[in-house]
C-alpha cells in the first residue's frame, strides 16, 4: 500500500466516525467528485438517516444531472431534487464576485426546509481540504447556515477523494472538476438563461467531439475554449479547429478562440485580487473585480 493510500484510508476512517456521530444528515449532492463520494460514505455511516439532495436550476448542467442519477442508482442512495430560484435573485444575476454566495445561500435555504421537514440534524457540503486555497464565497453562505464540511474536517484532499472514489468504483472518480454553468461567465457580465444555455450546448458539443477536461468561457460574442493539457494538441489540429469553429458558431458566437494556457479551474478568478486565496470572504470583499468567473 502506498503512502497516499494509507493516509487516505486513515482519513476515510475518521470521516466515517464524524458522519456516524451526526445521527442524521442531508448531503448537498451535485453529482460532482466530492459530493458523490460524501453521499456514498454518508449512506454507509448513516444508512436511511442520510439523504442526498440535488438543487436544480438553469445553471445546473444536464451532464451533471445524469452523473448524479447514475451514482444514486448504482449505490441506492436516498435522493430527491429541489428547485432553486437563484435565477430570480437580482444580486445573483448581477454576477459580482460574490455570485456564488447568493447561489449557495438559496440552495442551503431550500435544504434547511427539507431538513426541518424530515427531521435531519445536519446539512453537509462537499468542500474538501484543498478548497481552503481558492476564492469561494459560497463557503461563507455555508458558515452562515450552519452547514458542515466533513471532508474538510477529515482533512481529505481532492487527490485522496479521487483515490477513495476509485476504490469504491464511483463513476465520478476520474471526472473533471464540476461547477455551475454561471462560472463560465465573466464577473460583471449579467447572468441570463440564454448565456447559460449557450455554454451548456457548447460543452455538450465538445463532449460529443471526445473532449473531457474543458470549458466554454462566455465572453459575449466570443467563446474562449479551454482544454486540458493532454487534450490541447488534439484541439489545435487543423481538422479539429474547423469542427470546433463550426460547432460553436452554430450556437450564436461570432468568434471562437482556444486558450493556449489550457483548462484550469478558477481561470476567471485570475482577475481578482484578495488578501489570501485561503480566504472566502464576505460579498464584495475582493479588492479588484475586472471581468472574471469561477471554475
């Protein structure tokens, strides 16, 4: 057993202890790597006293919904969807750097109602130990709502969660990082259902072409495509460039560009300046917000 495997196994034992002590809990379950792993382990620790709940809205990708349902079916999770209405919130639509705060605040408000209705003691999110190093206003919403982050409490990192997910045969183990569709729109560019739809259709087109680690960043009439380093060379071949331009222009974009830095989570946060990437501060606290986004 490697050192990584040994450390991950020890941390998973700690996670099981943390979850078992809760007696009952709701998991905010997006279908991404972290929340899928947490939902499965919570099921093991708490049985029928755990419930995975997925928030649905125009910013939730259909691809992620399919992945969530695959995990639910394979691991027989108790699960339900709730409708969230962040798209009705003017503060969310403004797309300031605190956008994620308003989105998560709406989600946790809905989950608190489900929790009260079902008598669950805790609401859990999938934040992990690595998330301390990124700008995440949604973490503030979690703290305000009393949401716990057991993966972080157990000091589990993303690499460890992927390893443990693979050992449990979760289909999410090697999935690229996931995020809501609004994270593809630069800060200060208002969120609209049309923009979210363009992004989602663009990323579905890229999946049909065989790409996995990628993003379509929406810059009004320009689509900036990011590809994982191992996929970038394929995207840059003459044949693929022609296909990409044709597919993306179908969606209403006038210009199509490929980002030579490749796909990296948080690329639209690169324009922000804040005292420390470990601080997910209150709404509006980043000192500079020119035109960014999140994942």
